[in-house]
C-alpha cells in the first residue's frame, strides 16, 4: 500500500505543477509578457522554498520509514566492523551537515535574490580566500578519513593473533567451500592439479601432506564467539568476493592468489536473533563480485557459537582424508562357499 501511496503523491504533484504551468501561460497571454515574467518569477521563487521544505521533510520521512530495515540499525558483529561503522557515521554526519547547509542556502538564495528592478547585479568572479577555504578544509577531512581507513585496512589484512582460529574459504561458480584444520591447527597444502570433485577432492588437497589428514571440509562456516578468526580466501575459476555484511567486511577471492583477513565475532547467532528480533536470522556470506549467471545464488551461511558448541560440531565431523580413503579402498574379498554348500548334503547322506 505504501508504494501505491507514494505513486499517488507523485502523480498529484505532477498534475499540480502542470496546472500551474498552464495557468502561467494563460496569464502571460492576458497581461502581457513583462507582467507575466514578474509573476512567474515570484511563483518560481516561492516554489523553490516549497520544494526545499518538502524535500527535507521527505528525506527525514524516508529515513524514519526505512532506517530499521538497513544494517545500520543492527550492531556490527565484529570488532573491526565497529570501527568501520564509526568511520561511516562520522562521514555521514559531516557530509549530512554540508548537504543541509548547501541545499538550504541554494534554495534560499534562489528565493531571496530573485529578479528585482530595484537591485543591480553584483559580479563576484573570484576570491582567493574562499578558494583556499573550500579546497583545504575538504582535503584535510578526506586525508584524515583515508588515514584511518588505511590504518584499519592494514590491521584487518595484517597478521592475526597467534591463538586465532583458521578457516579456509574457497569460492567457485556458484557456492562456497570451507576447510578447517584439525588438532594440529595447520591446513594441509593444496595443488590445483589435484582438484577432482568426483573423487572427493574438490579443493585439490595434497593427501601426501600429513597435515591434511585431519582437515575438515564443510559447506557452512562455524566460528567461535569472542575468538579471533583468520580467513584464508581462494577462488577456483573466476574472481569472487567474500562479503561479510553483518561483520562489515569483504575481501576479493582471486584464482591463484590467496588473500586473508581476520576479525573477532562479537555475538553468537542466537544472540543476534534476540538483538534483531528475527527468529530466522542467519549470518550470510555473499559474493560481492559479479561472477556469472548464477551470481545471485552464491550464498553461504556462518554459524557463530560458543566454544563448547564448536567443539561438539568438530567432533561430529569426519576428516575428508578418511572419507576419501574409505571410498577408494578395495572391497574385501568374499569367500567362495558354493562347493561346500553342494557337498554338505552328500556328506549327510553318507
């Protein structure tokens, strides 16, 4: 209903504007061009003020109507995400103030300095102080923002704490695959030449590396709340992008060039369900890089849980190496008992 209501308002505004234009045209015919020009000038100047008031009111109304549907209404789910939100709020605040000032002055000047025979034009072609002011101030502000951005970027992509959880995520058209190290906390090496999904090696893991024998593979990402996690990001075909919108993070997945980032989850999935009031809430992984016809469906799920829940989940998983070995192991030989079966009745007859 709200959509139809907005369309009705827009249609009504168009009709009103059209009627005003037609009325102005008729007035110009009846009163003459000069009188018509003056009247139109006053009407247009007044409409600028109306547009200013309605525009600002509409912007505020849209914010009240849709803000709770945006991610800004939800807290960032990672420590780095909180810093990114802070920078975003600063940017919105500063640009918002500049927007309000410039728009109010723009429309107010159009009204205040409308054409008048009693006022002559004042030309103001150049002023060094003003040029310096509106060049230096934005430059300083942007430099500060870029500086903070680079600082956080190098921290996010830098070395993770030594006790961090490690999760490898690999993107391919059109899904995500996860790999977790076992008790040794070391991921086994990979070789793209060994990739063979039909034989249980979709990630191209080198089974000759002993560190790979306890690695766990899954389609969900399980993380421990309050524990730093380092993501090792790969792609098998084209460029993808790991989008962690609830954590306010993203990183390209480039074929042949592993990338990394780390963060600390702040809320479990259960806690976020309570915070958002959405019992169906899930942390999602999106692909933020157009990667093909199925790009829209490339969705992954993150489960943030307690250490005990994570340990229980890991205990329920079987290393991929064992799964592959069991699948490729030759079947045990079956003894031929047909001769004994035929001679037994004869022995009983004797």
